[in-house]
């Protein structure tokens, strides 16, 4: 029997910006498996390092176009040519430390790129659902230890965080100005933003990210340098927030005025761990390795928040969404993907990725799963939101 996601996405036209990136590539792979007609728009993948896009052959079975979201005319052409019904906007400069080196590029891509996407969507009659992916770092973080709710103010210490807060403000302004909920029958477009925590999963080779840094060192037989071992972060496997994005789009399609708005899709509280805890788990699953604390060697390192947690009550109660994978299961799945890549045997990245998606779906359909979306034929698990902040 088909899952609700399979029943809904089969034959739908979907555009993913940022499809050459880590999360975008996983999302495209899942959408293709669900039977959607997928197109993508993004910068080309880097030539000087591996990428999920290349190793999992994401481009196969979809329409792929390379370009820059800072180019409004290129975005307009992509939407005109592909006539998407649903858009997932993931294209972004996604690294905090790079934003210190390239603040203008970060702001232009993350803020104006979002504005360009929304403007192009506004001028494309086929579009019914747009989901803008930002970050848990969009909030004004005073490091009080309190989990952030969707109604909390936007902020950002560094250029990256500020750009994500600004992207949220741009999204809210477009929703209020051009896609107001009370006139949805006229304009027909439902607009939401989603905020997730740090994700892990196979195929991420980004610079200055903990899991990729660990894997590169372990594969080369080197000690893992750790800058901030005591920093606590919410961790989740990439499939958990992606499942939330996919399900939110279903709910927005069926009840567009109700499910537009902002949503936190972070991990459960028991998946918050320190950097050192995560490194130890990765080493344990890899089977060998060591790490060293290099915080004293980088005293001038750029500021990074020491703690960050999302309050996901709204998504839990109103979408019926909850993470499926535990922290250990997330690390196990991630390490298994990378070990397949570094094993020396011919690597079938697409098959391995699809197998992990299938396993995730089976867990979702099991009797013990906490999220019923894979079992229900209707969006009955979603409840009317009390507010659309």
C-alpha cells in the first residue's frame, strides 16, 4: 500500500533550489522515489571535492539547471520553463565561518536570493506551495538556555545567522503583502518557512562541519581536531527534517490558509549533545580513531553559539510531526553511508541512499513509530494551528 507521501507526490511538479547541496540532493532523491517530476536550480557542485550530488547521481531522472539565485531573470526562466506546483527553497550559503570571510555574498545569496525566489513564484501561476528553508540560527540568541519558539524574535550575531533571520523577515513580508491568508482564494499560494537544527547524513563534505571533518580525518587515519568540545547542539539525521518539509507541503496543499507560517522542525531534546559526545559516537561507529581538543590553538576563532535548542511543540501537535531516528541511529546511518564510500569497493551512492530512505519509511510505518504520517491515508494527524506566527 502506498504511503500518504507517495500518493500525494506522484505526478506533482516540484522545484528544489539548492539541489546540488547536501540537503537538496537528499530531498531530490526522495522526491524522485515518490514519483514526483523534479527540477532543480543551483550553483554547480564543487569540482575540487566529492559531493552528494555526484556520488549519489542526483541529476539522473530530473531536470537540472545550474545558476545563481542572485540572478532574478534566471530564476524566472526556471519557474517559467518547469511550471512547478511546489517549491522547496534550499539554495543558500550555509556555513557560519564562511560568512565571516564572505559576508556580502552570504547576505546577497540568503536574503536577496530568497526575495528573488519569492518574486519569481509570485509571477508564476502554477505555484501553489512554497517552503523556504532557513535555520535554527535565525533567532536572536542570548544563550539563555530556553528553547526558541516560532514567535520569538529574529536576530543573528554573525552574518550567516543574520542572513537567515532576514530571510525569515522577507518571507513573512511576502506572505503578508502578496499572499495574505485571508485572500488565499484569490492568489492561491501558501507560503511557509521551516527551521531545523544541525543535520547529519551521508554525502556531506562541506568545510567546517563536524561530521564531514570527522569523516575526512578518520578516512585518512588522522586525529580529529575539535574546536569547541563543550558546545551543545541539537542533532538530527537529514531525513527527519526532510520528512517534515514533505509532510508540511501536503498539509499546505490541502489546507493552504491553515498551514502557512513558520515551523520549527528540530530534534527531540534527548538528541542534544555536545560536540565531544558526537565525535565519540562517530569514532565508536567507525571502529577506530582519536580526537584532540584544539580550542587553545585557535583563540581568535569567530564567535559561534555555545547552545541552541528549538521548541517544536507546534509541529508536534499541529502537524503531527516528530523525529523518527534517535541520535545513535542517526550516527549509525551516517557512518554506514561514508564507510560504503571509503570502503574501496565500487560505490553505489544512489542505491545506498534509497535504501536508507526506504528503511526510514519502514520505521515510520512500524507500530512503534512516533509519527503516524506513513500509516495514515489522510492528513488526519494534522491539527488546526492555534496561530500562524
